[in-house]
C-alpha cells in the first residue's frame, strides 16, 4: 500500500507542475496522456541547419539521444526568475517517442559566452514530468552565442552534465541526464517570468 506524504515544498512542486504543463502545451506535448499532434512536414531546429541535441538519460527513462537538426523542434527565450534563458527540444511525433527536454540556464546574458552555468532541467515523457526544481543539480560547462542576421535571435551552443537526478513532480521515479550538449535558438525579443510557455521560433 502506497502512503501519501505531505511536505512543506508542496507550493514549489505545484509551481513546477504548472510551469512544466505550460511548456508542454506550448510545444505540442501534454502533461497528461493524450493523442500526439500531427507531424510537421518541414520541422527543423535551426534555419541554418546546424541545430542538434545529444544526451544520455538513465533511470525511469533509458535513452541515448542523438537528434539532428532535421525533424527536431527547438525553441528558446530569455527568462526573468532567475534571470537567464530557457531552451526546449523535442522530436517530431513520427520520429520519436513523446519526449521533451527543457533547459533553464541561469545568468546567461544576450550575446555573451558563459562557463559553469547553473541549469534547471525538466524532462517530460509519456505524460510524466521530472524536474530538478532548481539549478544546482546540472551545470553547463561552456556556452557560446552567435547572432543570426540583424535580429535579436541567437544560436546558442552548450555542453554540460547533471550530478543528481530530476525527480518526478508527481509520484515516484527519477531520471539522470548524465551528459548533454545542444545547439538551438534563443529569441531575446521575448521575455517571460519563468513559467510562461516558450513561443515557437526558428522552425
């Protein structure tokens, strides 16, 4: 018989659930089981053709991710709390299982490189949400930014690791993203408070 344990951080968990649910809805995934959306014929991460996500996941989810630019949906924006940027990655439904990764990078400023960046990680898979609930469990070793044209859209490239797992926001289970590296877009024209959906950019 499973016991329910009430903890003092329930408000924090609820905020994480609502934020992750908003992210999931904005990127075409659901925080609860639902039918997958129709695939987009010309889905791509960056118009320049050099976007990607690579990651090693273990625990409740076992996966070796190697997603190229084609068929990968990427989105990114600055965030206010804590100040930094947020990027999301998922594959078109016809190419991969229902899986979304969202990286919240603290202290990243427009156009500037960075090192040793604290990273909040959210993983949504098959209707379940896993989160680090803070930026102390994952770190970006190195990050670079390249401006795209005359706009405030940048290609961000980063690599990093997690030393502790992301735990299920509801129920049991955890996933450890031991290593990750990615290149995706951040549109500094938009700015949200950290819980709002990520708008689609650079499709």
